């Protein structure tokens, strides 16, 4: 990330360097982040045509789908006093979504899945037709397993002052394509090569950055709609510095340690990078 990372993160990062290497976690094809889904026999309350129309607006481009399934969605995240909500929605897969690095001009396509809320306004806490999440296809060919003990990315968001909740009514002004293009340019992470990228529009009240007013810290960012971007299975940051030499190795070189994830906060109006925390 091009912006400074918080001091609290840096201290925990130093501790991680001294941690033992953990085993790789299994990649689950029917879950991403705090979300998981499965087929359901529940009758859709939102038509597939309406869901596709909403998806095109969120994507910022028109593209054909090759899969559309009405599913039961579980969100294991904690919002306020509620943890583990269950609701229903459309799972739409787009095999060829055009993306372009906003800095270099490099272009290509990625496979994207969108989850569109298909329930009433009460169920799940998402507005009707709302974009629950968008995520790139699992790229098992380039997937980088974690080599350090993993941490809960939702806790890392809270530790950095991101108080997030589901958006209640307002739709994002920036499109998924725009956010991916800007993310690619600002972080140098190619969505085509990443293990997987999850994007979610969320209501947030960031506490950092802040300015001091007397004895109080006043946040510089206002409460509103933001994008959270989670990267998994990708070398987001290679850890440099002294390495211990394992006994019995001929080369005398220890295995590289790296961060295999990233959680980032982006603004909605201009899709600019605001905060970021590397994840093991």
C-alpha cells in the first residue's frame, strides 16, 4: 500500500516474523471472506432478470453470464450484536469481465461472481437488489498458501478503526470495474494473477487517519459508503531481514516468509486507496 500502515499493525507484524510457520489452509470453493453459500429450494422473491439488471449497474459494463443460481447465503461476520445471518440471493457468474490497469494501461479479463440480495429488506440486513459481494474466480494455479499464523481480517479492520456494517439503502457510485482498475494500479496486484479478490460495499466510520483537537482525535474521513477489498492466496508483501538458518540445510538459506493477504479500504466516489493492512 502507498499509505502508512498503523503502528499497532507494525508491532504485531514484528511479532509475526518470529512466529513459527503454519500449515497451509484448505481452499473452500463455496466460501470467501465471511460469506458462504449453498443451493436452496426456496422460491426466489427477486426475478433473475431484475438481478442481472442490477448486476450490470454494479459491474459498470454489460457482459453475459454463464451461471445463475438462487442460493442461501450465510454471513458469519458480526454486525453490532448480530453474528451469523442467513438470507437468500442470486449467485451470478461472469466469465469475462474487462479490467484495465489505470496506471500502465495493461488490460485483460477476469472471471467474477456477484452475490445479489434477493430477500426482503429485513432478511439479512441488505436492501433488495443490493450487491452483497463480488469476487474473482479462485486461481489455484497461482494460489500462495499462508506461511505464517493467520489472523481474522475482520478483527484487523476493527483494530485499524474500521467500524463497518451493511449498507442500508445507498448503492455505490463507483463500479466494480472502476474499483478493480484502481486497485490494480495503486497496489500493483494483478487481479488476473491473484489467488482471489473479494470486494464489498460497506457502510463504514473510519477512525483513522485523524487529527488532534485538544485531547481528542477527530477522524478525517466521514461516515459513509466505502469499498472493502480482501486479497487471499497472494504474495502481498515479502518479509525481508535476518533469517534463521535451519540446521542440516546445504544452502544455508531459510524459506522465504511473506504475507499472503491484504485488507484494504477504498473510497466510493473516486475509488481511491485510504487504508490497508497486510495479512499473514
